[in-house]
C-alpha cells in the first residue's frame, strides 16, 4: 500500500540550497530562500531575542503543556502592534498561537472551510504554499492576476470580488507581497475594503512580513482598514521574519466576528489545532512575549527591525539607480516592498545566471533582495545585464 505512493517533486528552493552549497566559486550569490541577510550575508538571532531567551532561561520553571491555543500572553501582546492602539473592533477579535505563519494560514483556511466556505479567491503569483494548503483542504481555488506591468492589477482584484459567490473567501497578502514585492497602496486598500464590505465577502488576510516594508504601522494599513470595514475576517500572522525566528515556528491566527460568537468560533480553532498539531511549540512565542512585555527589549527589537528595513531599502535604491540592466527595468524595484522581487527572466536566462555567474534564484525569477549586499550588487546587476541583453 505505502509502496504505491508516487514520488512528489522535490521542493525547488530546497534543491537550490543544495546546489548553492556545492558551488565552489568564491563569489557565488544566494538569492533563493526567503530569509533576511545582513550586509555580511548572515541571518543572526536578534539581540532582543537573545535578551528574551536569557530571561526565559532564568525564569521559566516548567515546560508542562499549555493547551491548543498556546501562549495567550503572546497572542494578546501582539495585538496592539498588529491592530494599533485604540482599534475600534478590538473586542470583537480573538486569537490563538500557531506553528508559524504556515500553521496560521492552515488554521484560518480550516476555520473558513468549517464555517461553510467552499472556494477561495486568490491573486497569482502567490506564496506556493497557499495553493498547496487550499488543495490539501479540498477547497476550490479561483485566481486573479495580482500584478501587471510592475503594478498591482486593481481591475483584476475588483472583478474577482464582483464575481465572488456566497460561499467564497478571498486570500490577500497584508504587505510585502511574496513573490512580487508589489503591494496595494493605501487608496487601493480603501477601495478593496469597501468592495469586500459591499459584497459580504470573507477576507483571509496573510500578514507574514509586518515591519519589513515601510514599518510596523505603515505595513498594517491594509489589514487594519479591511478589519475596520468588514464584519468578519481571519488574519494569519507570522513572527518568523520580523523577529528572525524562522525555525522556531512562531505565528498566530486572529478571528474577528460577532463578540458573542467568538468563544464558539475559537473552540473550533482549538479543535482544529488539536487534530493538526495538538499545540504549538512554545519557545519562540514565549521569547516574543517577553520582548513585548518589556519596554527596553521592545525598543531594541524595533530598532533591529528598522535596521533590516533600512538595509533592504538601500539595496532597492541601488537596484533602481542602475536604471536598466540589459532587458530588465530595475527602477520599479526601488518602490516595491519587503524581501522579494520578480525578475522577468526566462528559465534559460536564470540558468545562465547560475552557470555563468554563480547567481542562484528561484526558477520563477523571484529573488531575495536581502541576498544582495553592497559587495555583490554590482556583480549582480552586470550579470543580469549580460544574460538579458
Ligand atoms: N505567508 C506568506 C506570504 C509567506 O511568504 C510565508 C513564509 N514564506 C508564510 C506565510 C509562512 O511563514 P512561516 O510559516 O515561516 O512563519
């Protein structure tokens, strides 16, 4: 029986990591997997996390089970950062901790399905795991074009909302769109929020990169606007990028609904968690909670996040300053957001970058902007020019 299982394709990005590791060229550049890197090419543990882990080591006196909702102190402490202080609907929002943003998406979509959603509308391209999770939950997927000519395709999202059915939900990236880096403007969010409310369409919002675009407040505009406008929403949140906790798997799912119904809804969330992973891993979320409960650690964390964002802006500015590189217009990368950008290159050109220039990127043309440094960016621009001329 088990022997009948067909082999699944290997994860392309993980395969790329192996190829990169085996490449002996000293000037190789890794633009594949989506983790932040410093100007020295490192992905260090945040100083604020180290501080919180020290506290945790000194004060944590038990590792007994917490429960399917995880660390509720963590879930609560994040709220003012996500929704802002004084968010009008805050008493209609409850949440629970999840294993990373992936667990949060899984739980949000699972809850939507349990509530009667049969189809999910989403922009493409998207983070590949969105489609995989939806497929795994047997939900129908309808796609629309996320971007066109380097800008969001507002007509496409408007048409998708207009065509939505009664048991549809729409999945939207809150900020720092993966893989395009192309985000809705505040005006776009205003329009989308109004259309969602008119249509009565349930939003599933995915906020995995808050603080990596224009800052914690600015990056939350869309999520806050939508959640201030519609009656019900689901929000999947990741702390794995903005606290640098990737492998510790730190996330949360938030539900906004009728206040009286929240306990029943969250009991469904807890039941889904129990059936999936029982309870989320504690360590990273406890560290985040300790940061957010401590003014000095919070300031340190925000400062470290600021440094990340500033570095990515510098890289983007430098790309934009190059103007065009061969056939690629670099200017739009300057105003896009977050870790990612898409290069309009063919698979032959992407292969030539790897073979001839030791530059590794996803087969889709997605690059991790944080893989570029002031030391390798000129080589990168020249190489793109060479393969795309
Ligand atoms: N959503 C999006 C859009 C993402 O890009 C990612 C990470 N690549 C996630 C969710 C999940 O993040 P994690 O599970 O690592 O917290």
